[in-house]
C-alpha cells in the first residue's frame, strides 16, 4: 500500500505546491486537511477543490469554528493572555486545534506522516510538531519548506511548470495567518522595522483616524465567559465575531511589535485582534471587581506563565493544564456586566456591575453611610510599617 501523508492545507501558494512537491520527493500520496478556525476569505469548498486540483488524493475540511472559540479562545480570554503584554496569541492558539484534526485525519486516512508548511525560522513549526508528537507519538513530521528546500521562487516555478490552479495566491507581498481571534501579518517591507505599516496591511480593522461615532457596548460574563452582548445571548464564537465587527469598525486592536520568537530571533509582527482585545479589556476589568486582591496578584504570574507556555507550543503540557486548574478556580465569581465605549482605536471601560462583586459601596464611599471604621487605620499602619522601621533603625546604628 502506498504511504500516505496528511498535509495541513491553507489553500495558499506554499501548501498548494507542497502537495506535488511532497509526492515527487517521497513517492507518497497526499491527503490535504483544511481546518476552519474562522479565517474567512475563500470558501472552504473552493480550497478543497484547489487541493484536489493540485494533486491531493483526498481533501478534507473540518469546521472547527465553535470548537476553536469554546476550547481555545475562551481559556485564552480567562488567562488575559497577552504575550509581551501585547499579542493575544492569535496563531499560537489555532495550532493545537489544527494539530488535533491533523492527527484525527491521519488515523482516518491511514497516514504515517503529517506535513505542515512552516519555515525553520518561525514558532509554528514547534507548535505543530510538539503537538503532533504529543497527540500522535507514532506519527512522523515533515515540513516541505524547511526539510525539502521549497522556497517561494521554487514554489512559483513549480506551480507554473505544473499548471497548478493557484494564480490568486502568488500576488500577496505579506505572509498572513488569520482566524476569528485575530490576524497576523509579516514579511515584505515590514521586515525593515523603521517602515510604518501601510493601509493595505490591515483587513480586520478600519483606520482609527476616521472612526464613526462612538459605539457603546455592554458585555455580560458568566464565570469569565461572555454570554450576552447588549442583553442578547451569544455563544463565544458569536461574541468574538460581533466584537470583531464593532471594535474593528473603530480601529480597536491594532498591534505593531518586535517580538521575541521561541527560536531566538526578534521578528516584526503586525496583528489585528479587535474582538480579542475588547474582550480581554472587559474581562480584566470585571476581574478587578470580583477577584480577591491576593488571588488577583498571583493570577497575573500564572497568566503570564500560561501565556508563555502556549506561545512556546506547550498547549498540551502538564504544567499548562495545572495552571489552568488555578485559573478556572479564579473565574468562579467573574460574572457580571461591563460597559465599554469603542471609539478612535480604543476600547474604554465606562461601567461595571456584578451581583457577586467585592466592591462594597458603603465601605468605599466618603459620604454619609460610610461603614469603614477609620479609627483602625493608625494601628494598622504602625504594625504594617514595623519591620521596615526596625530595619531602618538597624541601618542607622550601623552607620549605613
């Protein structure tokens, strides 16, 4: 029986050419697997037909939009995950769900190897291969661009020689990865980090300079998950999609960063994540109302470590699972409403309310009805500062 290789297929130039390139280099049949994580663009049937037209023996399309939103975007939201305080893990969280479907397809179609279109310089090769060896330890991995020397020039020449149906994929100067959580853009003139992004870089967001009138939105959360927008019930996927539209129209969620890659180089990246950034902003503020102070302080450390693990391709690691147990526990009371104003590139919280919040108006007010006993403050300060006072006295005696 001829060996089969499952290829993570996007419909773009590299993975389209990789179908024939892999077949010629290895003699194997190629099964193309496309996973819908809300990337939009061409219909998946168009992408499926292109894969078949490029020589795939099978082309499989998985609709993973709700799965991605529920099981990958929502844990990211609950962790307030922003790598280097800026990047909401757009590509990093899509890789493990794609890996899950690649391994399932390998089982279904009897493949012994999984292939992906990553280069040897990026993070995604690690995310794919660590995920594959975790979920399918018996499977081999190959990367045509990295392992079989498939450069862009060779890809275009191969496509022209074979008459492959990929004319529309050869013109874009950028490398783009997108899903419902956001969009990542790199390469081309952006590699000169002095160059500012031009208008054609953006797609999910309109220019914040010419934004329409301010848009007020109320997001309702239950245990850290958005469940309604402006009083209308939504699924996680619907919440992200609606805020992508509304926050995107206001230019919210544009990110331009020189990022520390896992492989040890710095890379200039442009991201657009209007829905993700609006949701994280709202979620953080609701945590401020509902999560106890020491728990909240420690959660910032846990959130950062969770974010680093996921960025580094360790979605399936034991430590990430353990950290998530803590994060899940902190979300028990993260329920309530956050009102935001979306305008001019900003998502600004203007109101918050929760039936299980820790904000006590009677303790906080300075007006009549104040229940805070201010007479306790002097003794508290004396004890709170005592260790520093004693240490200072020692320093003075020692002549420091």
